[in-house]
């Protein structure tokens, strides 16, 4: 039997993520070189879905296969996970999922494990969909297993959203994310896409136009992320500081209006990438500073506005970053430090916008409340108002169909 190219690539990606601690997007990109678009789309769907759902899949493999997943050979473990995902969460025919998973084990030279893999896959084919469908979700721990999240994430969402909404959020972030680009107003040219009624430059697309991307006409950016850039409120003639700028989506968004944007990036490689992206998008008024935002040169001060798009646990973008749920950790100390820097670098009476792509009150409103800055209500977008704190914006994947962003605009006192 010949292995399908899509499953081979998905298998290699899953193996590298869980055995070599590789990042899913990089592992997939390396494995998928040369795949045609149709196979590439299938491979990505299988790989990313398996990585997201791995906790649920492992439970099924251990329950029905009667063998601890941790004791399996890594290639066998990856093949069974991939096969289990197809059986439980895809439209792939059961016989194809079983046969190709067994073939993957043979493909890597583990002939001694072929019989075992075949037996487990057949048990999974008979019982896994029903087992998964029957998993309860009445408590945070139960929902974490059913929807495949770490317990701590489930507890955060149970606390912040309640037991009615938390499972809906979990389910939403197991689905493919929206495909949206931002129309770059710094370049002229025709761009295809369906305009979003709420976010001015957002276009919904069937696929990312690689040619339009290469010449800087568009930038892949969720509506939640674009809203964060808009909420900064940059005006013509203003100087804006972007404290955590790479890869440059919001930086170049701000550059469409502001007179000057100073974009800070700590890591040299990401700073170079940021410069390249600004060049491609025609953001000539951006100055990239390769520095630690917590140790900026003294002359970088007196800005009209500052954007703190802070590093965070990323709990609002788990749909697009499948391995992040297994790596995520809150960063409240760093976020508070960055907000303190912003408060010093903005001029008296200027504004600081704090935006994080996470759904965690300890990284969101708690950071803002402790900052000592005056909250400036973001009343222009009532449809995105925070459910408990309407002065803030809060996009939620299960409510708004976009990435999760918390956005607050704060003002430094004029005195």
C-alpha cells in the first residue's frame, strides 16, 4: 500500500511536535515542502487537529487500546494519534484511517509493532467516536478532557466565563480559525475578499493570495487583532511607540495614519523580519529599534500614543496555534512591567493601549487595574464590549468568530 503524501506529512509534523518539542507551524512548513495545495490543506488539517485534540485522543487510545500511551514507541504513538483523530473528528473513511495508520508504522521500519497497531486501530474504529461523544463536561476537569485542554486553562475559563460559556469557547478553539486579511492602505492595487461590516480594512477570503501578500497589498490578521490596532486611535501627525512589535501587523496598521511609528523588538531575528515586513508593506515611517522594551534608550519618550501588545499565554489564539495550549503560561509580571514602561514613555495626557490575545482575567483587567492609569472607555464598539467591564473590549472566539483579544485604552494624567 502506498502512503498518501498528506498523511505522511501530518505524521512527520505530529512526531516532531511531541517528540522533538518542535513548533507546529515550523515543523509542518518543513515537512510540507513540495505538496500540492489540496494535499497540503489536508495534511495541515490532520496534523493541527491531532495536536489540538491529543489529550482526548490519548484517553481513547489508552481506554480502548489498553496500553499506556507513554510506553509506546514514538512513531507508533504518532501513527495511532493521527489515526484516532481521523476516526473521531474527521470525515475520513474508517478503513482508510486504519490502513494508513498501520502503514505509517510499517513505513518507519517498526515491523514488530504492525500487528499491535492494527489491533488497536480496529478497536478504535469500533468504539472511539462513541467514547468521545459520551465524555462528560459538567466540571472544568471533565471539559478539559473532552475538548483536549490542560486543566489549568479549563479552570481559568470556568472562573472567568462560567460553566455555560467555557465549553463553548473550548469547542470554538478546536475549529479552524477565520481566514481574514487586512487591506494595506499604504499600497495600491486590486485585492479580492468580502469586506467585513465592522472592521474597516478587514477582508474575508477563501485563501490567502500569496501574490498580494508578497507585494504588500494584504496582511493576514484576524479581526480581533485589527480591532486592537484601530483602538489605539492613532491620528495624523502623531508619534506612536509600539513596544512589542514583531512581526509587524499592528505596526504597519498604525503606520497608515501616524506620522512616525517607533517599533521595538527584542530578538534580532524578529527585528530583521519586522524591518522586511515594513519595507514590503510600504511603511516607510516606521523606525525599528532592536532593544529590550524594559531597557529602552532615554530619548525614546514623549510619544502621543503607546501600544503594548504584550507577550501573554495566548489563550485567545489557540485555534490558529495548535501546540500553544500545551506550552502556554501566563506572564502577568512581564505585562505589568511593560505597562509601567509605556506609562513613562507616553507624554502627559497621552494614551496607552494595552492589548493581549488571551482570555484570562489575571493577564487582562487585573493588569490594567493595577497600573494606576486612567481608563478611557472604548464605547465606539459596543458589540465587542467586555461582558463584565464594558469600558474594555473583549473579542471571544465563540461569540464573535475571531481570535480572543482583550483591549484597554488608558490615559496618563496631564499633570
